[in-house]
């Protein structure tokens, strides 16, 4: 009996957590331009650090 109740409670918590995660991602969604810019900056920094290590 208690196991069934806990199973329902945990399933409810899981559903709420998933919905919260989805809504949070929608609200704080970064624009495509920001994503591409951040990726390009990361790649440039990696290349610079690799070049400085090789020299």
C-alpha cells in the first residue's frame, strides 16, 4: 500500500521536474546568434591554447 503511494508521489515529482525544466529552457532560451558566437569564441580559444603549447 505504501509502495503504491510512494510510486505515485515520485512519479508526480518527476513530471513536475520535467515540466519545470522544459519551461525554464523555453524562458531562458539563447538566440542562435549567441550560440554560434559562443561556439566560435570557444574554438578560437582552444586553437590559441594549442598553438601556445606546441611552441
